[in-house]
C-alpha cells in the first residue's frame, strides 16, 4: 500500500489579509515539492467536502452556523486579532474536515498504509465554540472522534508537534478517556495554555513545555517522554498535528529544529508505535510560516511516512 496525499485547490480560496502568516503560498510550496518525480508513488487524491455530521462531532450546530454566516461576500473579516474568514473560508475549512475523515477511512479500511493531508486553514487552536489562532474547526479532533464513532476504536492518540500548544484539541478531549493528547510546544507562549499541570480528567493529556531557544538535541531528548506515554496508552490509531513552526527559521517562534529533525521525529514515532497501532497513522498540516523551511520540513515528514513499512 502507498502513502495517501490529500489536498485540493479550494484551500487557496481561504484568503487572509496581506502580510498574514497563514497564507495561500504555504500550500503552494508544499504541493510544488511533492509533485516532483521522486513522489510519484504517493497516492494523490483530492480532498472531499466534509459533512455536517463530521464537523458536529466536535462543534455545536450553532457554532458551525456562526462560522458559515461570518464569511463575507467579498474581502475578508477578522473573527479575532489573528483569525480571518473570506467568502470561501467555510468551504475550505469543511474540505479540510472531509480530507482528514477520508484519510482515516483509507488507512483503517486498508486502502492506504498512512496519509498526509495538506490543507488549510489549520485546526488545533479551534475550541468547541471559539475560533482562534488562524483556526476555524478542530480538524484533528474531528478525525479522532470520527475514528472512534465510525470505526469503533477505543484508544486514539494525537501527537501535536506544532510549536504552539493545541489548546483547542486539549479543550475538546480534556475529559475523554478514549483520546490521548500529547503536545510539545514553546512555553510560555501563544496561546498561553499547555503547562505540565494540565493533565486531563483521565491523565489523558501530556504537555511537554519547552523554553524559547530549545535546541534540536534538547527537543529530541524531551520527545522520549512522548514515546513513553504512547507505550502506556497503546493507541489503536495515531494522528499527527504536523506543525513545522518549531523550525529554527520560522518567524513566529524560537525553537531550533532543522528540517531533518521532523524526519527523525516522524520515523522514531512510527517505528516505536508499530507494535500497538500497526502503522495506522494520519497526519494533517498545522503551522509553519517560513516557506522554505515549511517546504523542506514537510518533505522530510512525508519521506518518513513513505519509507515506513
């Protein structure tokens, strides 16, 4: 089986103001790199549109309607200081939901060995009823609940290596014993959550806060705690919130990972989790705002997915 790669041109229709970090070009550079001949073996698919019953696994109907109704007929408007919507933002966000649910189906039905979704807007800051941090819907959280409801799983793990804490994902699963949420992130930093004291009702949250200036060596040493927690939980399915803004060149944070480190993180996790989740892994793009660093880091992340056997 091949690694599935899901993306769609509709993501380009989610428009943010000039100079905004979360821009259309983020996906352009990723798609350009993954269209090279060396990636011909990727199982390339177009993202389907998400369904209402998928997004409402994590968000109330009233919130979904709020996001839809907030989209202007032209231009863009701010929902908060960071998060904007344009005419097609709702559809872009719904297509991101459709992509990750399709990826879950592909992997759990044995039609792909693993999957990466290149989508936008990102999702891990979106709380149950609150958009923030460039995010509208909690795509990774929706995927976890979808795997549990549709595929009958009882233990799903989410590893979030975005440099910012995924407060939205944590909010959604704080009292859910079927989902383990693990986050490595710069702290104290945006969005302000993610201390070691936030452990979840069932000890199902593991936050690994890292100081600004943390080196790759220090990060990879700390990552051993991720693997230890995975071993305790023994998930049947693994999801990556794949943000690449812990890169040393990223303008929004101060961790010091290189592109090769994202290969190491991915490969180490896949090998370690092989015995309990059989390689059932789906990844979705979160942050990453230096275009060259994002392109190179995503490439190495996908390399590791492809190589896994």
